[in-house]
C-alpha cells in the first residue's frame, strides 16, 4: 500500500508543476500589469499623491522586485524589432508602449531608442529653460508614430524654439527622426527571431524561489503570500470539513429513511424538494437565506457578516467556539443545502442497489429487523461508492465555498481568491491554485486509503 | 435522429412535468427573441433617481408615469425589465457557448472513443506539416495580428502578416508533397494516440475545480463577453467529451456496428451514419443539463462582476445590488426566482430525457 501511495504522490508533482507554470506564464504574458493600474495612475489611488518622479521610482522598484526587466522564459520568439525587456527598467509603461510602437512601425529598435532618448533630452532642456509654446510639440513627439505628422511637429519645434539649447535638442530630434525614416523597414516584423536567454529569466528565478518555499509577496499588501494563505486557510478548512461531515451524515440518514418500506411518502416528498434545491444557484440560495434569516425586516436569527468582533479581554475556548458557531451557521447551512441533493441522490442509489442484493435477501430471510439489515449489512457494502462521491464532491464544495465566503464575508481562501482575481494579484492567485490542487491530490489519496479500508480486496490488488 | 425526436414527442404526450418544462423553455426563448420590440415602460439601463429602492407593486407616484411593477434597485433601474433583459443576455451567451462546447466535446470524445490509441494514423510528412503549420499559424495568425492591433500598425501590416502566413503554409505543404514522393521515410504511417491525448487534456483541465479555473483565466483577460465565452467553451467541453467517449466505446461493442465495420465501411461513414445517431440522445441530455449549469455559472460570474463588463445587463448584476441594502428583498427574489425556475426547467427536461433514453438502450 505504501509504495503505491508514494507513487501517486510522486506522479502528482509534475501535474502541480505544470499547472503552476501555465498560470505563471499566462499571468506574465498577457498585457495590463498590476503596476499600470495602481502605481502609475495619476488620477486616483494611493500612489496618486506622490509626484511624477516618486511614482517613477516606485514603479522602478516594483519592476526590479518582480523581475519584469528580465525576459520571460528560457527562449523567446519575437521579431527583431521588439525592444528587449531590460529597457523596462528605464522606461515606464506608456514610454515602453511608445517605444514598441515606434520600433514596430519603423522596423528598427535601435533607431527607435535613439529617437526616444532625443525627445527625452528635449524634455530635460525644456525643464531647465521653460517654453510654454513647445509643451504641445513635445506631447505630440512622444505620442504620435506617423512620420508626416512627427516631421511637421519637429520642424515647427525647431522654428519656434527661442533658446539655443532647446533649439539644438529639437534639431537632434528632427535629425534622428529622419534617420529613422530613411532606414525604415516597414515589414521587418514578419521575420521572427529566436533568442536564447539563459537562466537570467523571470520563470527560472520564480521557479527557484518556489522550490525554496518562497511563494513571493502579494502585489496588493506586500505581505508574504504564504502568511496570507496560512491566515485564510483555517476558516475555509473548518467551514469545508464541518459542512462536508454534516452533509454526508444527513445524506446517509435521509437515504436510509427513504429506502425503508414504511416511509414511501417521505420518498415522494423529499426527492422533488432536493431536485428543486439543486436548481437554485448557490449565490441565490445564500442571498435568500441572508435576506430571510439575518435581516431585521424578517427574522434576525444570525449575525450577517464576518467572523465576529475582537473583544478586549481574552475569551475562553468555549466562548470563542460559541461565537464562531453563531457566525458560521448560516454559511454552513448554505453549503450543506447546496451539496445535499447530489450526494443524497448518489448515496440513495448506492444503498438502493445494495438493498436488492442476495445477501440482503438472506438477511431478511433470517428474520432480522429492517434497521439492523440496513445498518449492519447494506451500509458497509455501499460505502465504496460513497467514498468516491465524497472525494468527487470536493470541487463543487470548493466552488460553493468561494461564493459563500464572498457573500458572508468570511476571511477564507475563497474570498482571498476572489479579491486577488479582482486586483490581478497574481502571486496570491498562484499560491491559492497550488493549495487547491494539492488539497485535491490529498483528497484522492485519502479516497484510495478509504477504498483499501472498506474493501480489503483492493489492498491486495494495489500491493 | 428520428428515434430521438420520437422519444421527445412521446415524452411530451405522456409526462405533464416535461410538457410544462419544455413549454416554459420554448416560451422563454420566444420572449427573449422578440424582447427588443416589446413596449416596456423602462429600459434596463434607464436610471430613475426619483425612485431608488422602490418596493414592488407600489402604485405610480405621478399619473403620467409608468409604475415600476417589481420595484427598482439602488440606481432606480427597473427590476422587471432588467429581469427580462437578463434572461436575454443569459440565453444569448449560454446557448451558443453550450452548442460550441458540445460540438467540441462530441468531436474530441467520439474521436477518442472511436480511434482509441492506434486507430488514427498519419503519414510522417503530414504530421510534420501539421506541427510546423501550427507553429506558423501561432506566429502569423495569432501573435502578429494581436501585436499589430495593439500597436495600431494598420490594415496593411495585418494583411501582410496573414498573407505571409498563408504563403508560408502553401510553400511548406508543397515542399512536403515533393518530399513525400521522393523519400520513403516520410511515407511511413504513424499512429496518433488520440485517446491518450484527449484523456490527458480532460485530466489536466480537471486538476483544479472548474469554477476556480474559470476565475483564474478570467483574471488574465480584460472583461469582455466574447473572451469569457471562449474561456467557458474551452473549459466545459470535458463533460460532453467524457460522455461521448464512454458512449462511443459502448456502441463500438454493439453487433450492428461490428457488422457495419466488417462490410468495409470507411471511418467517416461509420462515425456519421452509424455512431452519431446513437450518440445523439445522450449528448442531448448532456446539452440540456449543461445549459442549466451554464446559466447558473454565468449569473454567478456576473454577480461577482468577474469576466463580464459592468455595462452588461444580467441577472447577476441586478442581484448584486442587494449588497448595498439587505432589506431590498425583491432584488433577490424576482431575478433569482426567474433564474432558478429556468435552471429547474432545464434540469427537469434533462431528467426525463435521461429516463427515456436509458429505457431505450435497455429495450
């Protein structure tokens, strides 16, 4: 048994690695980074109070911290016109965008860099020798790509400039613009170039850190991801385990009630009820319960949100537990109700088929009471499919927990996941994905152990 | 196919519950299609600041104003018209997505079941063309067009990239046709393990729960209906594929299919004429069931406002308004009830269809 379990665990590692890799690469590959949304926006948010140079400094430290100035993977395929990633550290995102546009448009990254740095020189000269009439020109020179428009603007800038230093800078801009146009290769991007980046890439460094147990820091709160996960996982764990235990126990009891001959009417009543409950989406169910049971307009049975308040003195264990129960009852009720129909159905089918087996008939022929038959003979034999169901239901439960935690503001993994999705906080996202996947693998292993425990024949097959 | 239709007609005649559910769904579909021409007093996005959080069934305040039948939300949007338009959005997203996902799942699942690991063979040259062609397509058909539209290089650049891609593909295939004739190495046939590939794909997609997968993928892309639909199609095809594969394996064992094989029919005839009609029933069941689940999924995503733009009228968006005022029960009860009723109708249909088809395959 042990070698088999070890083999399963070892086989799970490549799957985990592959998934984390895919999520990491996708998160870095697609446009719209966290930084452009948070740090560089000047209208609102935490960073908007600083000056332009402060924001630039914050951005550069962010780029260095996250390794965005390195190439993404061991190799890269891109046209030769694509500017290298190391320039990310010098230019902020709008400049990077402009550089990329120029490079692709004129087919040469060197000329594009030269042109862009000449406009930067012009900007610096304008800062020392302010000239209001040239502000507009500079803006166009830094935002446009079309040659005619740029040339006209540069020429008029040379003509308008009164200060000799500024004039010189403007002439340089015009000169570099003309060089760029002369050596223009519009369709240079059609030729791909394969380049080898070696170990100095984002993926390699991330992977090494991951193997050392460092999941990185959250973009949002700058706290280690591991600490965030540990903080959140406790709540989710208890919510999940308690509701799963309750659901399984309820499903078993209900199924036993339903297979008994006496309670036919219950069968007729319960199955449609479960069928209807099944078609109510979890979030609607949760909100309905919230509106009904935690609302001063109807029945205020439970507190609405969160996990309780911090009390000044240390609560005893029992007090803590009772407070926890108050806040957790409604989320648990929701989770149980949403997963009960499926599980009850499956358990009922499994018990029902065991009821028709020969050994049940024999037990009945011996004159055993119906309750004893079910509990002693039928239940043990139908345990095997129930274990499969219990491990299969986990994904649905996890999905349910995400929504329920968000609605009831329980600070668990699910809420952390939704918040990180909203904020595009990728390190946390990768951490959560890894935790969920590992959790699932462990569940499958436990299910395997459960099979071996209920049916010794399986144990012999596996060994 | 005829058999499937016969079954449905039969169910319609005998089961009142099926009749009710199917009738409701047909009416809903009609309503959704003619909705833009219906005279509703308020549009779904019409803001009415004079009546925010108005409870339902209240009389109109002014004689010349239409009343908000089912109340309003925090911005004075009419719940009734949002409910109807929400149904429209939900169905217009879910039905095409489910159709595409079913098609994809059917092709992959039936293919995997039919060909297994050794049944599908290719010439080495065609395989090489395929691999190189995919690489070519990724660069000229995906990467360059995306970059070109992002950087605003214009239509000529786009055309140049696509034409280069097509030319390159033609050159490639021409070159390999020549090689195929000359070199024996390229004429050998290679078995493509279709079954293994499809099974691994399904396994990979189900390593983490589907809802988490969809959330994670949606976080990478800007909120848009088209992209979200794409994500949904690419993640939910696995259910249909699993079912189609299992059914295909069952059909392959049936005597009539072996007979058809033994008289030397070609693979596509076997698949299309003999396997597909028998697959239609189970796939229809999976389709209706999946549609119900998809409606719930779509509303959940719009409730969390993940993956969909906030301007999209939907049940989820309306229900999400309750967060700012928990005593506004009508925001949950009406759209939520409508949603649950629709899901229930789909599940009921799928339940009866399952019963009818399982009876069929037994007798």
